[in-house]
């Protein structure tokens, strides 16, 4: 029986809900096995720790079976701090960039997410941690230029009730004026430096700054080896100001061991991981 040709091949998102690459590669592979290869346009990876893309042979083989893979790599500058206790240090992640580019097919297959911009304090002490720092932003952009990565995605943290509750349990709070600090960093440092370094600066889900979505069908079509078209429909399942193209997110709200203080997705309790027999 002849198969019906799809108008547009599917985009797979893996995943906004949990770092599947870092912590659940077996579930990730099992989820990908449910999709015929010839029905998939692109696999979009979201991760703060890309180690398994390089070190997990099963995951590498599975990704190589698809035509196009795009990496949304988060480097906030806060890895291994009290804000992101189990996220790798930024220098360690940048050390993986060259082999990642080789595996994925070039720097155009990677976008860097300097996201979210946030300033967290410990009210009972003088301790604070922030990535709203000019020196940090300049270092990240210099590293991007060194590795020829041209797309930088930013956002200002939005503190949900779950995030605030988690931070209270950790004895943390956001600095009162961090949004203004972030806006100043964007206008005074990020925008002019991006122009100087030929970096495309974009903002994720902001009412004033949003541009292209993190998952952008035009970019995926451009880097696809056969330049297959992808649907330009907006993903209606996302937040109001999100401009992402339509995709299928194969993640679930599993517990995420990164332990990021500001995370809106990770359960407050120590929720279990995936059931490989059905999620």
C-alpha cells in the first residue's frame, strides 16, 4: 500500500519540558523510535549539558539516522553555582562546541541560549549570583564568535509561583530590580556587541523584544541537507509571545537533576523519571 506523502515533514522538539539529552537518553531514543525517519524534517535539541550527544553511542546513532538536527544550547553562565548546582561550568560546555559542530554539520546547526537573565540573592547573607553582568555577556559572545555561532537567544526570567516557592525553600529570592538590570544589559551591551560581532540577537517570549521563535522553520529549512520546506505555522501550544514554529514535543515533566532554582517546570518534589514502558 502506497504511503501518503506529507505536505510538511514533522519537527521534533526534545524538549522544553525536561533535559532529555542530559538525563533521559534512553527515553529519548525510545520516543524517536515511534517516528518513521522519512516523516521527520528536523530534530531540535534543548539542553544545558550536551555530553551525551558526544558520548552516548546509541543516541549518536539514532540522531544520525535523521536528516537534520539543530541544537539549542543553554549557557547561562550560572552552571555549578547555587542557582544551577548540577549544570556544567560554562567553560566545560564551550570545550564541547567544536566536536558538536563536527557531529551536527557545522556552527549553523547551533544556537546559544543566554537564557534566562536573572539575579538571585540570599536575603540572610550578602551572597548573590547573577548573569546580568557585562563581563560575562562579553565573554559568552567572544566564545560564540570564536566558534562561528551566529545566533544568540536571550530572555528575562519570569518568576512563576512554583519558582518562587522553590527559591524560598532554598533560602533564595530574586533581586528586586533584576528586570531593569537585564534591560540595561540588553540595550547597553548585548545589542551593540551583537552588531559588532555579526551575531543575530533574538529574545524568547517577551512582549517587547520577541523576534523569531527558538524553533524556526525557515532556519531549519535553510540548514536541511535537501532544504525541505517545513511548516511556517505558529506553535499554538506555547506562551502568548512565543513565535516558535509548530513542533511535536516528545518530553514529559520528569524530575530534572540540574536543580535550577528558577525553573518553572521541575517538580517541587523529587518526582521519578520516565517509565520506559509507557511514560
